[in-house]
């Protein structure tokens, strides 16, 4: 965050782990990060249902053993992914955020759910945003449907296709700058 160059691929040192543990222990004296603590750390107010819903999805994606809390190992894995992860790993994580039923494919409904939440958060921050979630979802699925066999509707996209799509978008953004 705020670093001039990416930390991706750099080795995590014992000192890094110890600092993470100190932070984790001070924020989570029980030894587990619960959802209410997760929300507090990220500054999500209880009055925003959209932000709360999105944070719950993100929280569940980091709770890999699905016990309703994030232990230190899950925390380290999440922080490492966000701060040091490669683009493809971050895209795989993003896929998990969208894949609500965990079946390994993305349906239009799953993507639409997350896009709707994010769009509502953005509109809350900037009421001048006019694009709606359905338009965004339509564009995403049209871009993913390379052979146009489904006109961007009722597609199931796998993590591999999602990652390839994300990497190609990132490459084209880098080339345009």
C-alpha cells in the first residue's frame, strides 16, 4: 500500500510475521478475528447495509475453514495475498468472492450480486454515478463470452477463464499508460 513498487514475490521474513502477530494480538485478544472486529478494522459503519454485505463476503473468503472466524494463519494468508500476492492469485481470490455457492463457476446472478453491492457503495459515495449494476454485469459477461455463443447471458465462468480475463484486462490497462 503506497509502495512505489509491488511487493509481489518478495520473501516474507520472520520479522514480518512477528509484526503481523503483534498487530493481530492487539486487535484480536481472543486469538480470532470475528466479523464485528473485521468490520471495525476496515471502518465499516453499521448503518451501511451494502458495505456490511460486501464485508461479509470478503470475510467469508478469508475464513478458509468456514468456522465463522479468522485465525492467525488465515489472517497471514489474507494479508500476504493482498500485499504481496501475484495478480493471478488476487484474481483467484476475487473469483472466490464472486462464487457465493462455491461450485467453481460464476453465474450471472453471483456476479450481479457483488456488482450490485459495490455499485450501491459507489453511489452512496458519489450520487452522480449513473451506471447501474445490470449494465456493468452485461459488459462483464459480454467481454467474458469470447465466442459470443450466449450473448453474455446465462454463462458459467470458471476460475481459469476469470483469471485469463482479469490478466488480459490488466495487461491492456498497463499498455495504455
